[in-house]
C-alpha cells in the first residue's frame, strides 16, 4: 500500500520516516518530495508498505502524531497521484 505522509517538518529525513514506520512492518520504499529547483523539502512524502494490514496499523497509529512540533497527516495515498476534485458549485 502506498501511504501519504503530510505536514512533515522540513528537517525530517528518510531515515526518520523509516524508523517511524518500520515498527509496524516491512517498508518497500520511502520518498520525500522536494522542490526540483531549490531542493527544499515540501513537507510531504510517501511510504510504500507491501502488507496492507501492516500499512493500516501504521496509518492508524501515526496519523496525528506530533513530530518535531507538527501533527503529521498519514493516510492511504490516492492511486495515480490524482487529487480529488471538489464538486463545482453552480
């Protein structure tokens, strides 16, 4: 399962994320998103966990956790990276 991790402190590393998630199971990959021009981290990333039940436990345990002064947001990533659109008002 691909997991979205948002509202991350800018000083967090992939190793920090790995330490948080690996207590719940195996991690396939970790990707912190950075601005392609400045290299500055954007405050979110993705963790891929092959076992869905382990991923669900990680989401439930880590969503809202305080990390370096920020409550992180953890949920299942939208497949294909498409943002959900809000219904248009007429």
